[in-house]
C-alpha cells in the first residue's frame, strides 16, 4: 500500500476531498519525522511507537579493501507496534506453508 492508496482509502471512507486528506497525511508524517529528528519518540496508543534507537559503535569490514572500519555510534528511527496491533496481524494474516522464506 502506498501513500496515494492510503489517501484514496481515507478520502473514500470519510468523504473528505483527496487534496485535504493528502495535506493531513503529509502533515502527520512531517510532524512524526520532525519529532524524531529532535530525538523525541512518538506514541500512538493502540497503534504503536515511533522510537529513536541508539546503535552502539562497532567494528565493520571493508571486504574490497580488506580493512577494518569503525562504524561510530548513531541513532536510527524504528517502529514498535502496539500489542493489540501485533495480535490483530497475527490473528488475521495466515502463514502460507508453501512460500519460500
């Protein structure tokens, strides 16, 4: 599902003009992004949390140059779904026994 699909679905369900829904969705995404860029976590009860995670410094390898490289500590954005969200997905999405993982 893409952002355009989300906008279309919300517009169809609510009767709100697509351009207005697009502005709201983009405003939401911008607000979440700005909060996380400022080191803030965003909590949406019943949905999940957009969190800023710290990655520790580690030693990596440059295979082509055959050298070790220090990867400095850094922060990354992450999403942690709420328990009820995870439970709903587990209950409704069935595992395909024939699919190759």
